[in-house]
C-alpha cells in the first residue's frame, strides 16, 4: 500500500525542486547536530535477566514437577497392578460363588433336588405342557456335588 | 639467596613435570575413552539408561454360549530364590511358603532348594496366581527375611475346574494350547506381545520424563465363544461321573447336540482332569474321547441301516421280517442277546427289541456297494468336521472288500469303528429330517473391543429323504415305549426316539472281541415329532451284565430332561403313533 501511495505522492510533486542553500535558507531550514541517544541500558538488562531467570526457574520447576510426577506415575502404576491382581482375585471368587457347582451344592444343602421332569405353563391360556411330577430326593442321580 | 632460588626453580620444574605427567595420563585416558572405546561406552550408557519392557498380550478367554467364562487368563508369578541369602533362614521361609501356597509346594523339598550349595538362583515354584504369591512374598518381607524373588507371567485359569475339560483342553508351560479348543484355536487366542523402550535414571530406575521412548502396541488375543451351555455341561459332567462310578465303567461320554444347528451344547467325559489345579493330568484322562477314541458302536448303528433301507423304499415300520433263531455266516455264529426261536417281527419290532438277526435279514436287500455308499454318506470313515485336534476318522472297510460276515455285522454296528462325534452327526441327520450337518463347538470369536466375528455354519447335506427319516424315527420311538428295550429313556409328556447299543469290546492288542466286555450306549432325540436335541451316552466296559437300556438310558433321560428344560423346549402335545412290533 505504502509504495503505491509514495508513488502517487511523488507523481503529484514532480518535478522535484533542486536543492540549493539559498532556497533552503529561504524556506527557514538549517543543519542540526545529530541527536545522541539517551536511552538507559539498565532497564533493558534487568528485563532480559528477569526473563532469563524466570525461564530458568520455570524450567527447573517444570523439570522438578515432571520428575515428581514421574515418581507418582510409577507409584500409581504399581498400585494399578496391585489393584488389578486384587480385582482378578475378587472376580475369581465371584466366579466360584456363581459356578453351577457351588449353586448346586448349596441347593442340595437346602434339601433341593434337580427336576428330572420338565413341564411348562403356557401363560396365554394357562395350559400345562408336559406331565409335571414332584421332584423327590432319590429320583435323581445327583446327590452330592464334586467340584 | 641464590641457592634458594635454584632450589625453588627446580622444585617448580619438578612440579610442572608432575602436572604435565598427570595431565598426560588424563589425556591418554581421555583419548582411549573418547577415541578408541567410544562406541562401547556409549552403548553401555544407553543400556544403563534405557528400560525395555515387554507387555505380554493376554490370551483370549473361552466363553460358553451365554458369555460365562470357561477359560481365562490371570496374572501369575514364579517364585525364585537366591540360596546364598536364604540358606540361613531356610526352615522359616519354607514354613511361610507352605502356609501361604499350600499343596503347591513340598516343605522339605523347599528347604533343600533354599539351601542349594554354590548357587545363586533356584526356582521354588512356578505358575502361582499373583494374589497368592504376593501374600507369600509379603509374609516373608514382614518376617524380615530376604532372598525370595518373583518373575511375572500369565497364567491360564479354568474357573469351572473339571468343567468341559476335555473339550477346552489346556496349555503347556509356555502358554501354548496343546489340547482341545485351546490347541485348535491357539492362533486366535494368542495375542501379539507389545514392547516399550524408554530412558530411565540408571540409579533409581525412574523414567525420565519427556525423554525418548518407543512403544509397540500390544494386541490382546481374541475371545472364543463356544456353543456349550455351562450349566447343562456341569449337570451332564456330574450325571455322567455318577453313572461311570455306579457302573464301574472304564470311561464314559455324554454329548448333546442341537439338531437344528448341529451346535454341541454339552460334551462330557469321565474320568477327566482339572487343568486349573493340574490334577488328573494323565493321558487316559486328557484324551478327548468324543473325537479321538474309536470303538464299535453296536446296535445304535441299526438306525443307519434302517435309514438306508427306508430311503430306497425297501422298508417301512410295519414291514414284516422273519427273524431266524440264529445264523452262521462265514463260520461266524451270530445270535441275538436273548434266546428265541423263529420270530415274526416288524421292522419297528426289530429296532425296538434290538434284534441283530432281524437287521441282517433286512440289510440283505442292499448290495455291499449300496450299503457302503450309504454309510459313507452318513459320514463314517470321515472326520466329523467338528474342528477339534487329533480327530480320528474311524474305520470303515471299503465296500468292495466286504465279506458276507462284514455286510452282516456292519449292519448292526460290529466290524466298523466310529468316534462318538461321527455317531452323533449320523443320527443327527435322522433327527434333522434326513439332512446332515457338521457338528460345531465354536460359534464366534471376538476382539478386545467386543467386535464379533461369526464362524459360518456349513450348509446341511441331504443324506436320506424326509420320509425315510420319519420312518426310522417312528421305529426309534418304539424303543422308549414300555415294551421296548429302553423304557427308562422315556420322558413323561414328551415323545422320545432312541436306540440302545451293547457292543462287544475289541481287545486293541489282539484285535479280537473280549467275552463279557461291552461298550454300552444310548442315542436318542426329543421331541420325536419336532426334534430339538440329540443326546448320546457311551459307557465303556461297565460291569458285565450292564446293557444300553438299563445303564445308559437313565443317564440319557436325566441329561435330555435338563436340556429340554433349560432351553425351554415344551412338549408338542402329540401322541406317539402305535406301531406293531410283531405280525
């Protein structure tokens, strides 16, 4: 945008007037001494040092935190493994409690016997399908349960 | 003054020389380390600073048809010891281990191991479930004793213990399946181990955050879903074990198949083994008799002979047959199991009374080739397609080489050897209206995300006509009638078709029949007018006067009743047609 603008301005001012001391004086212009920079260095140094030290401290903190978290991660991993072992133990206990052998053993202990005469009640018309017969101890060959 | 300066200058030179010497040594060593041995040291540094981890892929589980776990993998530990460290406290450590691990270890053996001279490493006990092993390790640590260590591994667990053991099989020490489904589907069940490498602090072993690491993903093994119903399987296991004990048989088998799909819902064997605690692991228990054991089936085979005849239109259930009192074929005297004169039995009567002679008379209507071809069509002499390892294809002599005696005896199931699975498949065709399918024990596999891949069933092939199957079924119903050979197999309210078998046992050494030793069996399906399940019971070498009807049929009754009840198969309500047994 600006080069275009400059060209437009330049175009409007052409042709450029030639420089001469007379014309300068007439225009009220004179040479001046170059201004010496008085900007102070100290704040800059302080700012840079501050940034650097903040960075350094940040890095140290970050590294320390990461390291600490690494320890934590390891501890948690060990804990997870331990819990997994425990979970396996518990699910095995559940399995053995739910196993048909266990259910049957407890049922037999309650005096129950397996039904050897399947019969069904049809809900739509209340009809009994099959010939139901009371299950009696002795009409089945499962009297005890081996695991 | 001058002399002092000379001394100090000399001292200075000596010191300089020493300094130069020391630095020279450093320089040489530096050159050696950096220039000559650089790569070795760098490698050692990398090795100390990296940890490699194998992530073992868990083996897939084997599930029953409802998703109950039949075989699963758990964390296990192997306990090792450094005898240098344990020798002093050997008795105390052995006592703690014995207390916590129980029968897995022997107290005195362990003491010896803990005191092994001139050794720094011994295995104490392998394959202990992690929770048990950790308890033992903690107890040892609590007692302020050291020198017992552990190594991680994966352990195969069978929550049901003996349940379906011969079908499931087991794995060897390396975790590879060596029998049953564990072997057949080993590739599917085995996953791909993962691996990870990362940088650690060599002193603490703690992982350095944000440092380089590489990870190869672990792919767990796929689960295998079987067609087995766990509860029915358990019941059948118990019932069969009871029967084997009561009849003092060598071994027994019970197989139940869904006749519509040919899925095996239960496959029991007794005696069997327990791969979970490693008891009973001898060949005679671990062999899968259902597919690996060949035997002569005896009279159950008569159903196949009759089906072949009925398919050719050569027999119906009321076809009159004159049964002689005895026969002599090729110097081989054949009789029935009961003494009789000339009998006038119908074909149904021949099956109901299980007459060998009647079957021979009927089978004479077929040539050797025709009969042989029917037996081949029914799958004898060929593997059953059930996909289990070590399957036998039985022995069926080529029809072209049959003698007269072969034709006669094969008709009633002697002189032909089969596996139980072949027998189940063949009679399954009669139950399934003449169409035979291949039995299956696995329905699908699924990955860790639960994505299921079904194993497609092979299409059923027609073996005999629907009418022929119906005719034989009617004959088989007469077997469970009050005047048949196996009224004990009848289930009140249901129509049950069945056939008994009492076959002579062959001595494997001599190849001759052994007097007084039998293989008794019962094959049946229900409901007879719309079959859903087929159950086959085999008891080998029971007490001498045991028969298929008296010994195997009650087992059939109980297992079949349980199957019908569990799967909600109601009786059809129709009455068995009366078929004449004599004329």
